[in-house]
C-alpha cells in the first residue's frame, strides 16, 4: 500500500501535461484506501480539470487553478511518503524545484564568419549555395 504512494509521487514529479495530472488525480480519487486528505486534494484537481480536459484549449485561469491544486496534491504525496518512512528512487522523497537551464553566450560575429567560410568552401567545390542563385 505505501509503495503506491511512491509510485504516485514519482508520477507527480514527472507530470508535465494536464492530462497526466488529471490521470494521476483520478487514480488517487478512485483508491478508497488512500488517506482522506490525499483524496480531497486529488478531487480538487479532478473537479477543476474535468470540464476542460477533453477540450483543445482551456482558459488560463482554470489551468492556473488546476496547477495550484496539483502542487498541493504533490506536497500531500510527499508528506505521506515521508510519514511512511520511504525513499523515492532518487533519494529522500521530496519535490525538487525545476532547475534553471545554464546560459551559454555565443559570439554572433564568430558564428557568421564560420558560416561565411563554409559557404565560400562550398562555392569553390562547385556546390552552389542557396543565396547564390
């Protein structure tokens, strides 16, 4: 039973689409052995997304509300896993904030010079570039 919480927590950590969030919340709501607080949090997600989940587009306000409720559900899952004394496959059960992608500066003049050199080599080899026609 408690390993189900680990499975749910891992699914919550990788859920990036509202369909994935809805599917997880629906599974939690339908499990009568899950704690009331967890099912209540999942019910909020389901009730928020149910009217729009099959539509091609939904209002930003509805999606923001669903995302907020899903964040609260994730915290409840972390609490349940912590209470059970379990660890996720990546270490202690916790939801990590999204990591920032590092920025790599590019010297545009250098890139353009290299591209120009490649175009000159192609023309010299008899291959016409798209800009030469």
